């Protein structure tokens, strides 16, 4: 039930994608970019057992035992209507502009990329940037600065966890010139790797909240896999008064989903460009000299999206409302651990990425099984477009939804106070 005092900013939506088989084909990873012409370009993944029966190219190595397929759409009327432009055989993809081209980069275990020279109407063949590796991500942000593209993909460095291996991931910053051919591996510089499981994680903030696998004693299908980080956003601090501002412009920070079993925390790291053009990934230090792995972040327990608009940072994330419930007493429509709520999508803003102010609730599912989550966003003039991984009453689960929905917040900067 919605509060009469706090109405969602964009509950109404347009459906970009709807699964024809909600129990076997699921909607994932919505990505969104605005082209210089004003055209919007959206991407999404299809996963689940039913993807094998779909026509068109598919990838089989990306994640799990089923095939994956991506879809591409464009809109020339600010998201009112959409036209499908193609299919691609990889997952966890995101679209972005580089020079005069549009790229879609994701993975089918190995990193994959395609490009368009005509605003998304036609696409090149798939090019692989790696060989024999295992990568991960979501449709997180892309940072453009000083004529370069910065984004993060996450490499699985170890192969020890039988289950969700986020403890084995290294967020790898990838940097390239905007004008290079970004379908070529040689155009990219890959930063050094920092793996979560290799860190000294001693804290006094109750992390991890659950010990590895101990929740399974209370609810058989709920397991706390080893703590880790994933779904990385790139942040650059441009305010000279910020404690982590780099006047040389050689430092970017990584803001990551923190898989700890708790809520309200994100993992952070930084990547520094050395004098020999190598990029080194390292932990952030507080002014006291103490290393920092966690920072406050509303919804940091789930996939979130950060967008920098001048000196304001916007955060799109999931609101937890019931994370302290015993796992064995969760309603049937809840997914995963108690902190894994996915049906309340919120928007915050900040001048520094630490002190977040709530702008409002974007949209709410009708119940905990009807997700509004894993969203991407893009500025379109005075408006903010949000592409959400969503579900209705037909969704297989809160995780495996059947819709991709577009929500628009008009005059969104007026929400700042």
C-alpha cells in the first residue's frame, strides 16, 4: 500500500519488453544511453531455459547452464515508442558512445563487443576482447573524461566457490580513447586486479552479517555465499574541496554492490593512472590512514546505478524494508536472503557520494515478487529516463522478471534541496 504522503515519482511506465513465456524466458540487465542526436538506445538480456528455443544468435558460456540473448531498441520520441534494432549473443551488456560510434560491451564468459556506425540501426559482428576467461558485471555506468572512456568489468580470478562467486571477482577498470576502435582489445588498457577474497576484511560493522552458508540452516533454499563485491560503477570527484579530489585527473573511484548479507553499505576502491600509463587498483585510505572497504550507500546491498550530472551524483537503488526478518519466516514471494528486496526503486542525490539525500521513490511493485530494480538511467534535457528490470503478477520470481519498463521523471533536478 502506497503512503499518501510520499507518492512515487514515476509509477506509471511504458513497457519496452515483455516476455512471451514468463516461466521460461526472463528479462535482465536493462542498459540505456542517449546519443548526441537525442535518440535513446536501450539494451537488455534474455535468460532462462526458454531462450534456447528463441530464434537468433545466442551465447552459452555467460552464466549458468542456459543460453543468453541480448536485444537492442531505439527511440526517437524520448521513449514514447521503440523500435527493435537487433539481437546479440552475450549478456551483462551496456551501450555507450565512443567517438562517432555506438558500442555494446558485455560478456559470454569472455568479453564481447559490437559497434554501430549508423546510430544503432545496423551492427558489426561480435568481437571478443579476451580468450578463455570468465567475466561478470551488470549494465553499470560508463564514465567519459579527458577524451577517454572508463568502465569496469569484473573478472573471476579464482574457481573455488561452488555457487555465487562474487568473493572471487576483481573489478577491472578498462580505459580507452573515445576515438579508438573499441572493438579491438589493443585499444583498451586494463587496470591491475584486486580480488575481494584476498583483502584483509577485519571490521567492526557486522560484516558479513551472516556467516557463509549459515542462513541455509534456517531456510534450505537461502544461502549466504562468501562475501564479495560486484556490479561496479565508476566515479570521478571533480570538486577541488572533496577529500578524494585528484587535481591531476589520474584517479577514479569504484563504487560496488557489497554482498555482505546486510544493507546500506557499498564497497569502494580506487584506480590510479601511473606515469607509465598503467592503472593500479587499490583500496581507499581515510585521512587517518586506515584502509576503507565500506561506505554508507542506500541500497548498496543490491545492484545500483550512479550518474554524475555536473557536480551532483544521482543514485538509483533498491530500498530495503524488512532485512531483519528470520530467513525461515520470509513470505513465499521474497527472493534470497532478507536483505534481498527488489520491489522498491528509489532515487537519491549527493554532492560527494557519501552523504545521500532521498529525492523520492521512483516506483513500487505491487508486492515483493513484482520487482522494480537493477535499473539504468540517462539524462534527456530536463528529464531523467529510468529503465528498470521489472515484473508483474506473472513473473517467475522477484529475480526472474518478465518486463523491462521505462519510467520518466520530468524536471528531475528540481528534486534537489
